[in-house]
C-alpha cells in the first residue's frame, strides 16, 4: 500500500500499540506535550544551552586569543545549530550517544561536528567548557517546564476556570438547595457554588504561575572550580547569573551542589497537585449534582451510555477526570518527595525521575480537558432544583431562630429544633409558627413570612463577582 492509502496496521501502529495512555488512547494529550517533554525536546534544549553558552563566551569573555579572534559577524551561523535543529539533527545526536553511552556528551560532540562543518574548529574546545552535565540538564528542564506551563497547561487551566465562571455568571440568581453532610441545608445559588470553584482554581493557578523556574551553572560540585582555574580573573558567579537570567530567561540559583536543588520543580508539582485536588472536588460535586438531577446531561444521538441499558447517559468525563487526577497526583507526589534528595554532592536518581515530569503534566491536562468537555455537555435543570426547594421548608428554621435570637429569646434554637429536626415540614406549618411569634415586630414577622426556600439565599448572587 502507498502512504496515501496505508494499511490498517500502518495507520494504527504508533497510537494503538503504545504502552501508556498518553501515547495511546489519550494521544491528543501526548501530542500537545511532546514538544516540551519528549526525548527530542530534551535533546533540543540541551543543544540550546550549549550553543547559548558558546555565544555567551564569545560575547563576554575577553583575553582569550581564540575567542578574541572570532569574527562575531558569524555568530548567527553558530546559533543556527540550535535554531535549525531538526529530526535529522536529533538522530545524529542519538547515533553519537549509541557509541558514547552518555546523553549530554553526545550533544557536545554533535555541536563540535557542526562547528567543524562551519570551519570553526578553533571553537570546539570551548563547547561545554567549565560545565558539568547538570549545567546543561537543569536549564533544559527549567525551560521545558516554563514553556509547557505558559503555552499549554496554564492556558487550558484558564479555559476551565472561564467555563466554570461562565456558568456561575449565567446562574448567579438560580436558587438551589444546598447540602451539608449530604442533608438539605441553607439554600444557595448555582452560580455562587460554581464561583467558589472558579475562585479556588484561579488562586491555585496564580500560585503555580508565580513560581519561577531556576537554574544553576557552576560546575561539577557547584564551586566554579574548573572555569576559575582556566580564567582566574573573571567574576564567574556574576557571569553565571547573567547567563542564566539574560540569555536563558530563567531565575539564577547561586548556591548548589553539582545539581540544581529541584526545589522549584517540587513547588510547581505540589501546586499542580493542589490544583488537581480542587478540580477533583469539583468533579465529585458535578457527579453528585448530575446524580441528583440538578444538572442534566445533553445526550448525543450517536453515543452509547451503556452496553446493555439503552437509557443511560453517564457522567464519564467527570469520572475520567477524577481517575487521571489520581494517577497524575501519584506521579507529582513521588517526584516532589524524591527530587529534593541527593546523596552528598550528587547521585543520578534525579535524572531518571525528571524524565517523568511530562507524565505529571499529561495526566493533569487530560483531567482538565475532560472536565471542560463534561461541562459543555450539561445544563442546569431548573425544574428539578425548584421542585426540591419547594419541598424543603424546614430550611427556614435557621432564619426564624436567628430572628428570635435578635429579640433575646434564649431557647430560640431549641424551639425550632423541636418544630423541624428530622421532619419534612410544610409551608403552612412554618408560616403558622411564624404568625404565633408575638415577641417580634410586625415588620420582622412580615420579613419571615415573605421568605421562601427559593428566596432565602442571602448574598449569594452578589458573591459571584470576584
């Protein structure tokens, strides 16, 4: 078969034979994050750091015959090693790695090859000069994480928040029976309850975005030892800070062992885990609201809810979101627990751990997108909500006993407890009790008589705007 008309096996091999769901069933998520967390992305970022370090040396270090002799107008040719990095470039790096069995060294040797092609052999010895592998890796991961948050994860999280807030605004005035401990409680509005989640998720997202990815660039054990021997007259801590902040747009970590401490990664992963937990709380509430028929699901004609029960429309997107949050949070927790630990000045466990950062983002992103999809397929069921409110007049026990307290009645709570606790009391019984209250003014009695479960929502409508 031709590529224009592939066989089924050719068509499905990459996606349907994948070991993990982010590359298989949820491949749309894998495709979104692959440019940031794949092996290709890691190699490309390593090339970026190495090339930018050479650029930094050429522009900032004086007194070296080799660096001083370089024709600075040819610098764009060096930058093209990164800017024009392609699949063929990546494959060449991997060919070198197959021989060296060292992933960072293979990048250094690849750049050396490219410089030779440009007739810049004199610069080869300055590639990776003064560096340890972690000086290349940690800025690479920092850039990968920063761009993934800014370009994919945060915008999707913002879409979710916007969607929830859209429902909040639309239903700011829609009264709804609240439930505490699973039991009928003081009424609220649909909009206010949606706004609670929009606000919580918004604050959680703001906390994540405020965390600045860090990088270090200080040699084998963090002391600038080798580079200081070669260039003893330079202020290397100041130069390293300038390189990290001005050339790589990251925050400089001035004091480390061989590795960047990974603390900021832990803060970000903890932040994502918290965001996920708030989202899971929302998923659970939406599942319950759907079960109670406060939200009705919009049926899609072609879809099937059950293999045996034709009537079913299941809240599968919220359930899918919940499941992926559990997996994602597990990965976040392992990484956050383990990355801060490194034996003495360095061990290699963090190298394997960091390769799973993309999975933490991936499962979170899958959960967020599933919840967004679920919200697009539900509608507020005002008939059911109104029906439930109209049958729960006992919720007015709270404002009645509060009004009695205003008049100094010490057993107000007990009076209403005797009248309503555990009972589904009628409108007539509530209003008869109010009329019997001789201690309160006619104005306050009128206020209580005007109350209904649907109007007893306090300031819920105003609280939607934040």
